[in-house]
C-alpha cells in the first residue's frame, strides 16, 4: 500500500484516479478547492483535503493537513491533475485572463511540486506525476492560453528533473489529448456561450474560426479517450520500475505531436487552417 496525494479530485481524471487507487488498496489523499466537492469520496482509504492550487496559503494549509493525517507514514507519490482550459483568441484575451490561467495551471503545479519535494526526500521510490496535455507540446488556434500554461509547466518540470536527478524522486508528465470528462461535455455549451458573448470586433474577425472550432470539437468525441483510459496510463507510470519522462495518451495526441515533429511551421499552419475552416 502506498500513500498518494491527488489534486483535482473534484472531477475528471483526478476523481477517477482517486477512486481507482483506493479500490486497489492505496491510501489516497484527494484534494479539491473545498472538501464539500469530494465529501462523498471519503472512506477508510480516501481522505478529503481542501486545497486551492491557485492560492499559496491554501496549498500550504492543504499539505499541513496532509502532514497531520499521514502521521509518521511516508508520502510515496503525488499526481497533480488540477487545471482549467478556457478558449480565446490571442488578440482578444486580456493579460489578466492569461495571468489567471497561468496561476492555476502553471503556478499551481509549481506550488504542489515544491511542497511535494519537501515531503518526499525520505528515500525510497517516490513519484511526482503532473498531468500536462497534448498542448504542452504544440499550440493551435483558440488554445493559446491553455497551451502557454502547459508549455511553461513542462519547462519547469524539465528544469526540476535536471536539478534533482539524485533525489530519488522520479518525475513524469502525462500528455493526453481530448478526454471525455465533464469539462469536455460542458465545453460545447461554453463555446456557444463564448460565441454569443464575442465583442463586435472579435466577432467580425474570428466568428468563422469559433464556428469551425465548434464543429471540430464535436467531431473529436469520436476519438477522445475516457478518463479511465487516462487513469490507466497514470497508474502505469506510478507502477513502472523505470518511468519515462513523458507519456502521450490518445490517438489525437500521438498523431499531432508526431506531425509537429515532421512538418515545417508553415506546413503545420496550413494543416490547422484546413482543420478549422
């Protein structure tokens, strides 16, 4: 039995992972912005902890709660899943919106990673796994905010891994494509609401792009993986004797990253243009 902390446990991959780990006998510390979001998960194997990764004090308090609840036991692994994924064009997304997403996705991962390292240097086989994205490897139209935050996350992880090679803590990022979670099922409505709320200037220049993206997004349901399929890969990383540094998950992620490595920027630009027009 291992002690594993999971962030973003209110839904999606984080929630599915917490349930699966507990079912197989691990001791899970499930984190969400409030314990009310995950109260029904509480059991003899799952401890709910309030942790808002966008707030340094909340992360500190969450890990203090972990210290109290875990006692003398070691923290064996941390899986960071918390994130947000808004859409928007570069021209019309405000710097404040970029700052908010980076605070959640990038600095949230940084806060959790720093607090985790302080508690996993006790020797033994420790794991830090961060959920990134296909968009941590390339970027496309309307996802610049999310992609930039995940690119930054991966840069931080690369530096952390190279700075701490002798720590005994194995660090990996998992990079899924589209996942059929509540976030996914809600996004059609979010895109439609975004279209309704477009400013006059943005509507004039980008309405066809949003409309095409909506059609492409709806089609992506055919190839999207489930949260449980993503959890399969995360558990594989947790259990691997020698985990890799990166794991792409899903046919769309593997295909687009492979194409990005083969194609020139101009050819990739044309591919995205055809996909979203």
